[in-house]
C-alpha cells in the first residue's frame, strides 16, 4: 500500500494523496483479481479510476494572480528582446546570403535562399524601427518641451513634457545598460512608475486650463499637451481594463472547473 501511495502522489504531480485513497485503489484491484493476488492488470485500471475521480481542490487566489502575472510579464525587457531577435535575424540573413552566392547552389536553391534573405532583411528593418521608435518619441518630446512654452503659463506644460522625455530616455538607457539581465532593477521600476503617473498629472493640468491660460501657454503647446496626455491616459485605462478582464476570465474558468469536477472548499 505504501508503494501504491507513492505512485498516486507521483501521478498527482507531487500533490499529497491520502493513504485511504491508496487502500481504496488496492481494494478495487483485489475485487477485480478475485481469489488471486492483484497484479498489474488489476492495479492499472483501478489506478485510472482513482485518477479520473480524484478530488480537485480549489485554486487559491494567490495562485491565480501568479498565473495572470506570469502570462503578461515578458521574460526579457523590450530592448533586450529586440536586440536578441535582431541578432538571430542577422545570422539567418548571413547564412542565406552565403548559401545564395555559393557555386554549389543551383538556381532553385539560390532563389529560395535569396527570398529568405529578403524576408530577413525586411524583418531586420522592422526590428530596427521598433528599436528606434521609443528613442525618437522621447527625444521629440524633449525638443518640443524645450522649444515651446511661455513663463507666463500658470502650468509648467513644457517642463512636464521635457521631463517626461528625459525620463523616457533615461529608462531606455537603463534598459540597454542591463545587457542580458532579465529582472528589472529598482531604478528601472521607479522610472517606469513615474512615467505611468506623469500622464495623469498632465491630463489634470490640461483639462483645468481656462481659455485665457491657454492663450498664455500657447495654443500649440496646449493642444499638443491635451493630445499627448489624454491619449496616454486612455491607453493606460484600456490596458488596465484588458488585464482585469483577463483576470476575470481566469477566475471564471476556475469556477467552471469547480462546478464541473466538484471541488472541496478551503476551510
């Protein structure tokens, strides 16, 4: 019975099984065997019957949160993942080009390698664009904040835009300086947290500007601030709603499994 109990725990992915369950499986196997001791032919179906009817325990909320967090947390940072993809794509393009110019390669193989080389080149271009877009975006914000603005403005709209761009560039530099390190540092998390909060401040300032204050701040800067900050806030709200919806889907799936399979409630 002890060996059978160890087998049940192994089949249950290491989760504890009751000794009474092992004795129940052994009893069922004995009934199937009749007057002879139970063997493999009787223990296997009895074990399968136990496995199909094993009680599924309720998944804790903490486990669901961990699963939800792991699904939407990238294993590598944005720029590190792009650099790895860029390196692998360049390697594939080099191999395809070497094969295409090889004298041993026939015309059909040459055309195929050239096609793969062209696809790799387009992929490389897309990765380079994705790598440069955040840097260009934050650098443009620094330029706009430094170029436009008026000291008579009651809200420091140009300063907020400038600091947002500077912190964005700093976050990119910190990200690139980590190299192959996958876990975000404290500085990286702090910069990202500040970048998430600034659009809310900018939206509050922009919405509460009066018509006369907009004239003093400049129509271009006021319009650009409204477009930038409100747009970023809407993106954050949409992302938050999507993540909460995904969490609700996981919870609903858990409740469905509990209702279908039957689950013992936690005390």
